[in-house]
C-alpha cells in the first residue's frame, strides 16, 4: 500500500525543474457567448414567472364553480397578475388595489437572483465591475416588460400606471440581482474595505435582530391562527374550487400577515379599514372573510403586553452578538445604534409593502403605522441591546488602590526629568555668577591699588559679642602707643 501511494505521488519532472503553476487560468469568454448569457439571464426569469402566474390563474379558474375556463383569458390575466407579483398597484374598474401579496414577490425575486448568479458564473465574473452588466440587463428587462404590459392593458377594466410599471419591477429586480451576484463578485468584501468595521458589525447584528423580530411575528401569527382554527374552517366554502381559491389567496398573503403581527408584537399594531388592533388599544370593525385573517382577535386582552418580551429578546440578542466586537464599550454602543437604524429602516420597508389601498369599501385601507413602528423598533433594539452589549462585554480592569497607574507613572517620570533639568540649569547659573563675582572683586582690588603680589588677606573670624569690650581696649592701647613713639622729641 505504501508503495502504491509513493507511485501515485511521485513527481515525474526531472530534478531542478520548477513547476510553473498548478492553477489553470480560466479561458476568456467570447463576446458572442457573453451576449447569449446576458439575454438568457434577462429573459429566463421573465418567462418563468409569467408562466407560473398564468398557471396559477388557470388552475383557480378551472376549479372554480360556475366559471368558464379559457386559456387565452388566463394568459391575458397573467399580465396584471405578473405586475401584482412585483408590487405594482392596480386599478380594478376604477378602484385601487394596493394591498398586494408578498409571497409571489419573494418567489420572482428569488428567480431573478438565481438567474443573475448563474449568468455571473458563466461569464467568469469575480469583481464588482463584472456584476454591473448582469444587474443592468436584468433590471432593464423587467422594467421594459412591465411598461409593455401596462401599455397593452390600456382600455381594459384593469388599469396600470406605466411609470409605476416601469420603475417598480426594475428596482426590485435590480436589488434581487445584486443579492444574487454579491457573494461571487466580492461585494461584501468591498463593503467591508470601505466602511467602518464597527458599522459593518452593527449591520450584521441588525440583520439578525430584524430576522428575530420577523420570527417573533410569525410565532404570534401561527399561535393566533391555531387558536382560531374553528373560525378558519368555517371560512372555507364547501366547493373545492372556491376553497382552493381562498387557500391560494391566504398562502400568498402569509408574509403580509406576519408583518402585521410583527407590528402588533412591537406595540403600534395595524388597521384594516375601521378595525384597529394595537397592544394598548382596540377598535372594532369589519373584516373580510379570508382565512388568513381568522386569527385577528375580536376584543382586547389584558395579557397582550406580555408579548413585548419578544422584541425585547430580539434586542438582547443583538446586544449579545455585539458584546465581543471591541473592548471599548462606546464602540459597542455605536454598533448597537447602527443595528437599531437598520431594523427601523427594515420595518419601514416591510410596513410599506405589506399594506395599501383595498378598493373604496369598508376594508380600505390596510396599513401599518410605519413611522411609529420604526421608532419603536429602534428603541427595542437600542435599549435592551445596548444594556447587554455594555455590561456583558469586556471592560478594563479597575486599578488597585494605592498603586499608581501607567499614566501616573508617566507623569511622575516627566516631573523627575523636568526637576533634573531645572537643577542643572540652576547649577550652571550659579557657576556663571561665581565667576562674575571673582572677576568683579579682582577689578575692585586693582582700583584700590592693592599689591597683586601679596596674597589676599584671610578674613578675620568674627568675634563673639562678649569679647567686644576687650578687643576695643586692646585696639585703643595699641593706637596710643604707636602715637607716642612717632611723636618728635619724645623720650628715648
């Protein structure tokens, strides 16, 4: 066995010859192949999504009671249905329809992202510049297809604004394409290189917090629907066709219901026409007979504030995620603020696309107070998240009493150096003053005519005060004697 492994791993190159490279360079993609790949990326999600919408409408029309199935009618109705899947507001016989299902939007967005990722891989794209043509082609194709459907629908009972049909599908498809090519083209790395690392960590934690809040809304919606299962069962009609249509409608609007439950668990709530459901307020109103709305309560309950623990836990999860990014607590608090801003922005987007106009009847409009919901969501992330990130993270150890810290030692050393410099300067000045005094004394001696050859007289020691009288008498006698000897004619 060892001999076989040696044979398999033996290098057949002659000794001394260096290998050039083990990596085979990727062949360049021709211009014709690049064009084919981009056209396929633009057209494939359009055809597939349009066919899927037409198939669903055909099944609903075929199974419905007392209805006549028409393949041509299903294909024509698929155009406005395709626009509705891209969140383009429609008008049905002059009545606005803005509450559009989010599940088809997620599906068509996933198709666009997958097509973009496949096209980027086939053309060998690895940089953000390589993703530009793919994203541009996909977004432009969806925008043009949307305005084409809007123009063809002119004069029919279903009205569409061409400008909205051009901008909204192009924007959503472009964002989905960017999400599809981000990992392969290195967009996350480019973002990390250009942004503050603390902000990037905050964005990641904010995405986690938003997902946690959505999960909390999904749990509340599921529990409410399960507790109201008898009402759900009563809303389905006996016929298979009508029941299948209600089931398909409810499934398509499931993400909208989860967003409404998210707004309810955070506090602001939601409204359907005159009905308002909030954590601390309730106003009765009518509801459409759709199974997805069967879990909406008929009255207020005092235990509802307990559900506020869900967004608080989401905020604590964000703080726990951020607690290890840096030892500085203020940097962690800044990351928590970035996460809260992302969650607030996400709540604004979700609340905007989940609601809208619903005709001009008693159920109009379906709305989420996005302004209040965004501010409250920001607070749910920042307050508990900041508390956990600040106290659960690392902190500098406190200095023991009586021992100077590093800064104090540095100050003491600086003061010692300064004192040494001052002492040296004082000694230099003293030496200069002594030299100047010696020169002044010598100059004064020369002026008084003292003999320079004689050594300078030593200073007489100072006498004590008690001997002053004796010294004075001796001096007086010496003076008197010297006067008598020098006088002329004195005794010899």
